[in-house]
C-alpha cells in the first residue's frame, strides 16, 4: 500500500467517526421516551377509561378528559381511600356551572409511571355525571406529557416531551399534522371544517359525542329547534352532573386534521352557565374563550391521535393505520 493510500484511509476513518458520533447523538435525542402504556376501553356511553392504582394498591378506572381543566376524584372514592379533603380557598366551576371547592392529594400509578402528591379536586357523587369511573384525568396531568391515543390498538401511551419536533409518528409513514392552540387551561383548540365552514374546535375526550351550543348553531348555520332534520334527543349530562336538554342534527361533512367524516351527527345543547372569573376569588376553569364546536369521542375514536402538547401540534391517521 502506498503512503498516500494509508493517509487517505486514515483520514476517512477520522471523518467517519466525526460524522457518526453526532448522528448517533441526534438519533438518541429524537427517540420517543414512553412514560406509560395502558389499555384503554370505550364503554357504551363512549367514555374513554384507563386503569390506575391509587395510593399504592387500590385499583380504579379514570376517564381520560382532555377537555377538563383539572383532574377529579369522586367523593365516594375519596372516602374509600380514607382521604380527608381540604378546601382550596376558591371555587372551580364545571362545564354545567356547578361549583367545586375541595381537593385531595393522592399517589397514583399508571403502568410503570408512579407519581406522588397529585392534587385531585373532589367531585360529590351527586354531581358527577360519569358512572363507572372513580374520577377523571384532566389536562392539568395530561399536558405534562405527549398524549398518544391508539384507538385501533386500544392503547393509551404517555411520552416524554423531550424529543425532536416532528419525530413522533411511530406507527406509520403517512400521517397528517395540524398546528393546535393550547390555552391557559391546557385545552387543545384546532381548526375544523363543518359543511364547508371553517370553525374553531376543542378536542374533548371527555365528551362522548360532538357538541355545539344553540347560540353557535343559530349564529353559524341559522338552525333552530324547528329546522329540518332536528331531532330531540333527551339530556346531555356534563362531568359535573348538570343535565342540558339536547337535539341532534345531521351535517354533511366534518373535516378534522385533514380527515373527512361524512354525515356526522352533532348534538346541540342549551347554553351552559357562564361565570365571571374576575369576581372575588372564584376561578372560572371551564369558561375560557369558548370554541365553536366540541369534538367528542364518537368521531375521535375513528382516529389514531398524538397530541404533542410541547410542540402545539396534533398528529393524526385513521385508527388502525400501520397495523
């Protein structure tokens, strides 16, 4: 081997080591880090439930609710665990306008993720609108992670937000990404199109069906109770137990994150109570700048959703994609 050849090979080895090390470091920093993975199920009322352990050994199910400002525990579950609720010194209002002013601190285990000293608001059983669960995971907990809802595989995953932007869709090569707004209550707000009209929506896994208030139905689509294809459908029960009279209406198309639903049914409800957040020490947790429409589980369960809270980005495919 000529001297020049040896020099060229030595230089090549040095250069390759210089390039391989940063590439390996980049790949490691971009890799998703799963914090928890649990089975999730939908009950007959489109409630999205996951299993947890509370205070070490008490098995329970919590409802996954991206639309809730705070996590809650029912008063009966609090009593079962022997907890002593304390006043929070203010009021938090649920979607139906009911006031809550007590909380408890619990340890919780979700898969291998163990958290301590988690604050949960205490919801009196008489006011809790969801049966079969001990309470709900609110956005105050979920927004600390990336939330991956695999409806096709019936799995909920929580990932660390410590990853490279855009490197999150692990289940397929083809996907749609949509920028979202995360407001002060950690609600996920995104643009959608209903019957060709662009609207501002809130992604709410705590709502079994997609909802719109009468005020928005009238303002946006000139609908009232006498409109054609308007069917009375009983009561909708909010998470805080308020019963709101409702009608259902069939629309032609609903486009969410580039995916089109045909002939969607939207439930139209009476306008919930509003509270002035600036009055005294009252905290208005549910009445932020209200969206035009709330996207519920009936439509969302047809998708695989990855909510990258840190990126303010939603990634979506049809449920079952890549399987």
